């Protein structure tokens, strides 16, 4: 007993015509035409992968939200209480070094540097004098309570 076999029609793209976009680049110098074609193909790939672009934008927005939240958290806690919750657990606090003016500017600089170089900050503590760049540049230090 033979099963029903459906006929599948293969649809081929239309043949290339000489008046397509390749003919438009015929009068251009070859390196320029090659680069223009590559750019057009890249743009077409990007248009096709709009989901990837959407994911990239979502990731960018999420990272921006994270860093702004981290900055506000550190800045406000260190300005108002001279410590974050982590420093409270370890029994330390941030102080401005002797003879320095306005603490708000120092804490702002400390927080900006600390948030911007967060991924590599731990490398600075491998030096002979273990003080972070955010502390040395803003003239602040972390002391025990």
C-alpha cells in the first residue's frame, strides 16, 4: 500500500539581471564598488538581525541602569553615613584625609572612579601599599570605626 505523496514545487529565485545593483556599481572604481557592496550586505544583515539589535539595546539599557544605581547607592551612603552596608559589616568607614576641604567633592570623585574602574579595582590592592586608586585620587581613606 503506497502512501499519498505530495508534490513539492521548488521555487527558485529569479535569475540575475544585468540591470540590478551590480550594474549600478560598474562605473565605480573596483575597490570602492567592493566596499560599497560589502557595506550594503552588512546593512542587510543588520536589518535582518533586528532581534540582535534589540537585545543589544536592552543589554545596554540594563548595564546603564546598573551603573547609575551603583553610583547613586555608593555616593549617597558614603556621603550621608560615611559607609555603605558592606563597610558597616566590616566595621570600616570612609574619611577625608586631614586638611582637605569639602567632603562632597571628594566622595563624588571617589565614587565616580570606583564605579568606572570596578572590574579591575582589585588589581590595585596587589601593590606594596594596598590603597585603591579611587582613594588615592580623591584623598580619602578607609579606616576602622
